[in-house]
């Protein structure tokens, strides 16, 4: 019989596992990755009697592997807040799934543990950018403003660490980050005793400064397009950079391209003032997808760059 802890590599996934294991220590094989690695259950060759704890990855994206593990006789405990699809009804499947917009997986674990390790749930909620939920959860702890601000920064720093194409792009492998955190019941001690927080805070600021040094390929009143080089820092900062641009120029659509061999990864954000059209634009390309307000193209071939630029310009003129 084997134990597997399967979790998203972002702040929410790591803090969810941390709360559970503070309460119920259990040596387990850790299965995790970058934030975008959400198909994780299939990495486990589950057998009868095995125990899988799954955190902060959508059930919909892991449904087949979950069913296979159940069929083989494994037991699963599943905490998540993403769209789930059909939830299996099975005596060996324990689901804690809530897709309300103001919860994250760590808050679901906090609910399950009746607030036993609330400080870490607060860190996670900040990391998932659920600021109001984090502040509400922190209320009974009576933290002062400085402490709350530090927990906010810690959540953001751990979350930033999860961005990259592969774990090689990250400053810390999420499994190592979890192991470093594991002895700490109090995140304030973790901040003070370990270099992790300062390292990540500094690195995040450096990545962002590099991106902000770049000039756009073009910028009009209504649209701007940036190209980041094929480098680890580009892949880490891409999302945060896009958010910054959107906040600074809410009337503008933004396209951020990150170069990769043979082409680009593309993210498009519609203007914040008029959040529409990003999905239609990106779906016109083979590997495109997303939502009206924010969409992307996984692999834009070099030869399609001119066509993309023209389509982006005409979508947002
Ligand atoms: Mn989450």
C-alpha cells in the first residue's frame, strides 16, 4: 500500500497539502509540477489499497485517471475549487469540491480542519488572489496590518514560483518548496527562518523589471503587442506582466508573445474596459483557446506571426 500526495505546484496547492500534513503527518510520494501541470493523477500507477490525496487540480482534467484508480481499488481524497464535471459517487472517493468564486482549495482544507492551520490558508488565499477571502479568514487571528501584508507577499511569492513552462524554469521545485515549509506551523517563522521568501520576492521583482524594460513591438490607443525572449524569466513573469499592462492601460488590448523554438506562446487580454473578443481571435489559430476576456495560443508558428499581428490589430482598432 502506497501513499501519494498529488498537488498543484502553486501557493494554494502547496498550502493545502501543508495544512493536511501538519494535522495528519503521512510520508507520501509527492506528485506536482508547474502551475499549468494540472493532469497529475495519471502520473500515478495506483494499485488496490493505495491512498491518493489530490489537491487543487480540476477533477474534470483528471477524471479518467481518477476512475481508473477507483476501479483498481485505490482510495482517494479530493479537494478542489475548479470546474469539476461529474463527481464520481463511490465509497472510496471522498470529495471536498466547491466551485464558489470566493474559495480556494486551501480554504476548503481549512473548512475540513475547522481552522486548525488557518494562517496557511490565509497565505494560500492571497496567493490565489482572493484578497477579500484571505482578509476575512484572517479576521479571528487578530493579525496587525504588517503581519497581514507579509502573509499577502508570501502568498504572492509562492504563487510566482509556480509559473514556468517546466520545473526547470522555476526557482524551487514545488516539492522541495513544500518540504522546506513542512516543519513550520507558523508562516511568520517560515518567512524569518528560511531564505525562500526573500529569494522569491527579489527574483520576482527582477523578472518584472526586465519585462518592463522592453519596448512594445507596437502600441496604439487601443492595442499593444510585446515579444519576450526565449528565456526562463520570460516564462515566469509572462502572466504577472500581462496583468500589470492590463491594469495600467485599461482601454487597451494586450498581446504578450514569448518566443520559443519555431514560434511563440501567445497570451491575449482584451481591454479591461471592454473584455471581449480574445477567444474569437485566438480560436482562429490551430492551438488557440480561452475566454472572452483572456485567451491564448500554445504554439504560434513563426510563419503565422504576421497573420496573428494583423488579426490582433483589426480585432482591437
Ligand atoms: Mn487554487
